[in-house]
């Protein structure tokens, strides 16, 4: 800390505005973090952001849920509480606008409101690889890494039978499928006839980092939820799949249908 106060140290706010013309502002979301913790089942989501402008001033910071503008703050520290958010999964961003009208968008935080994750911390079984439990530990920085082959699968035991209609998949660094399916079963996951396919995808575009799939399907009864990864995207066959999270979001008000 003493080093930062030295007379020979120049901090960011003291640097001149290099370049020609107006310089876009800097903006980022401080909280919630994009680490798997941004679940708000019972309370409103509160968002905090920072914004600075090297050659002017910040006029306002806008808060967005996907493409929807949900709020604006013109005074630092920039904050917004989303009191009337509908239940759902959202990509949250902040947009800083400077006094010249230049706009910059922040990092993205994946967040949920009014939902709980049935899969978190539950028993999980995978076709191969290391640390399948990392897919349900609530931490986006840990992954299940499968063997280097196709196909691969992983399923979670929800511990009871529920009506579900969503599955979220968050992939790790680079390796994710172009073709995959979601299956459900009510009993005996070892029997092939127990499984029913409820969703499939083909030719999913290749994404280099943290590809995210929020899958929706007709409400169905399930105790076991399985991901089947059939083919890797972008010809990335130098390693196996890396899955950071398989989530089964349901309304916090939902009840378990039965327990086996």
C-alpha cells in the first residue's frame, strides 16, 4: 500500500487521455459476481457497478437484463435494486454513457431471480473423466472434465420427483458440444428404457469461452436429469468436454411430487 502512495507512482486517474477524439468510458459490474452465486430466490437482485471516464464525466449508468433496460443511476456509486423482476434466468450487464454520449458495456453476470437449483449438491454420475461433482457444486470456476472421446454423458439425481421445464448448461474453457440432448427419467437410471428425451440441439455454434445453454422444454416429471453430449463443436477434439455447471432451475414455490 505504501508503494501506491509513492511520488513516482502514477495511478490510472492521473494518466492523460491518450489518443484522438472522445475516449469511451470504462464500466464493470462489481456485484453480484459471475461465479455461480448470483441466485436470488427470495430477495430482490441488487446490482453495483463502477464507471469512470478518462476525458470527461459519466452521465449515467444503465442496468440491463438481456436486451431490457431495467434501471438507471446517474450518481456514483452506481447501484440498482430490481424489485419487480419476473422469475427467470438473466444475463445482466451495465452500460456507461459519458457526457459526449459514448457508450460502453460491462462484463456479463449470469443471474437468476425467484428460482432455486434442484441439482446443486446432489448425487451425480458421469460416463468418464474427473470430478463430476464439480458440475453441481455451484462454482463456475470448477469443471467436470470428460475423457477425450464422443459421446459422453452425465446425470444428476434430484433426490425426489419434480415437475421441471428448464436445464442450464455452463461450459468451461473451449470444449462444448455442437450436438447434445437432455433426457429425464423417473426411476432406474441404469435401465435404458427409463430415459425420455425432452430436448435436442444440433450444430450449436462454437464459443471459445464459457458457452452457456439455457434449455427450455414442456413441463415434465423427472427425478434424474441427463445431458448427452454427442459431438464436440468447432472440431475441438484435442480434449474432452468441460462442464462447469448443470443446473435445474425451478420456482422457489414448487413442491416435490414424490420421494423415492
